[in-house]
């Protein structure tokens, strides 16, 4: 049978006990520590459940919060204080055509919105897009051609890296000028091409030739479509040269209208005013069955934060279950340890140890296992969270979940270690000395 702490060590530790008997907390710590390091493999396996539980809680919460922060940054990079007007996905006028809602938002809607709110709106930018092949000589690439107004630069936080946007005069004149994304630049001009190299050059979009007047910076992967593959052109040119659909009123439609509010505090009221204005224009009387929808960026951010927060809490709670499993593992191994060390307990009691000294020793041992497992688990969790950067997720660490996971691991050790410790404390010294 295995004896975790040799009887000579027990006697030595007992020699330092106070006058009234027992070995004190320091002696209990020494014996518990020697028992743990004396059987390293069993100690690691005992604490493994706690290690995995704490690591999972730390890693999953950090990755979850990092994902939330990333989504928030991506949304804000598309423009702040933003309202988006789109055709309704159902309801009045929103009948399905080829799997999507019928387009009901028009260029005239955008013009009315641009002229109706004065200083409350920084800018208004309608947009409509389709996929085409962009060509330069023998090179070609797939691009998303987006027809819009010059205000798109401000409203969607999309400044150029080189050159300039097309102007209102270009829109009125239906000029064939284009602002290209970074991926289009790379595909057509090469990996090492300077943005200035494309300025003034001719590029074919489908069957139409355009002059490049601006180049957008690399926007990375925003998760909302590849902005680097976009080619922006005047909306009037798009409607003339590419595709045009009309509403039931005979007005040319667009996919979306973006409005940027001057003040974030006015965003909710502006949303209400835009809805009222468009309801009157579209002759919509039922507010629950409109043929358009107005989305508030702040509401979208709040909804996304709530969803990701709930998911993070859920996976954290699931990971916390492994802490309970780890606690049960500690209790089982401690029960085995009590049985294996029955003679040791008998010797300690014969040397003057009281039941509470035995209780303290085994509680300290269980606590050391769980606390040590918590420390290792936190370090492992941090490492796993940083490993998530390989998948494009930057972890965000906050102190609260880490402290909660660590405190819970310590509590697990005390809670599940108490029963084996109490059982050891109640052993009869005479029977313990006779135990084989």
C-alpha cells in the first residue's frame, strides 16, 4: 500500500506541534505538500478536472468577449450613428421575387431624406450593387460594383488612400469614374502595386470602361462582405450602365439608404422621424406592415452584444460544470488517500494530534490541489485564448471571470475535500494503528 507521507516525516512534523497537541497550520501544510509532491502523477490527475475547468472558463470568456469586441469594431468601422433604410422582408409591398423582397426603397426616397433633416444628418448615401468581372488587359477579378453618392465616403467611414471620390457633378453627368478596393488593386496591378499606380488608368467593369479616380485602403475581413473587392461608381452611372429596377411608383430603386446622424443621442428620434416620413411617402398606414424597414446601428450593436454575452455566459457555465466534475475527482482521490494513510493517521493521533488537526491536514491538501489546479488552469486558459488569434480572434481578458473561476476552484477543493477530511478525523486511533 502507498503511504503518501512517510511516518518519520509525520513524527518530525508532529514534534513542532503546540503544547496543547496538534501540529498547527504550518505543520499541516508541510505534510499536505509532501503528500502531493510525493505522488506527482496522481496529484496532477486529481487536479486535472479543475485545471480543465478553469482553463475552459478563462479561454472561452476571453474569446467570447474578444469576438464581441471584434464585431462591435467592425460595425463601427462601417460608420457611426448610422441608420439603414431597406426594403421590408415581408409585409405590404414586400412580396418575394427570386427569393428576396421586392425593392421598394428608391432614389427619390434618398433625395427626400437628404433634404428633410438639415443639420440633424451628416450625410445620406443610397447604394445598390451587383457582381461583375473587372478586367485590366489580360487580368481579371470578380468585383462588387456599388453605385452610390459621394457622401458614402463620410457616411460609411470609407475614405480613400489615394486619389479622390467622384463628385456630385460626376453623379449628375453620369460619368464613368470609379473608386476601387484594395483587393481589386492587388488582383489587377499586382501584389506590390502602389495605389497611385492605378489612378487615371482604365478598367473594364463588365463591358463598360471606367477611369480609376481613387483607391480605398485595405479594410481587412470585416465579416460583412469583402469591402476590399468593391468598386464604387456614381449611382446614376450604375442605373444607366448596369441594372435598374423600378418601384410600383415607377421610381428607380436602391438596395439601401444610409443616413449618418449628427448626434448619437438623436439617433432613436431620427429613426422615428425617418419612418414617419417614408410611411407618408409610401402611403403606408399600418406601422406593423410597412414595405420598408429602418435599422438603428445602436440597436444592432445592443442586440449583438446581448446575444454574444449570453452565449459567452452559457459556454462559461458549461465549462464550469467541469469544475464540479474536478471537485468530485478530488473527493474520490482524497477518500482513497484516507484509506491508504490510515496507519499514518493512527500514528499522528497517538502522537497527540486532535481530530481537528487531521481535518485541517486533509482540507489543506484538498485546497492545495484545487488552488494549484486553478493557477495552472488560468495560465493554460490564457495560452489557449491567445492561440485563438490564429483564427482571427483577439481575446479580451477581464479580471472578473478569471477571479470567479479561481475562487470557484478554491471553493470546490474545500467543499469536496471536507467529507474525506471529516472521515479521516473520525478514525479510531487504535483501529488505525492495527490497519493493514
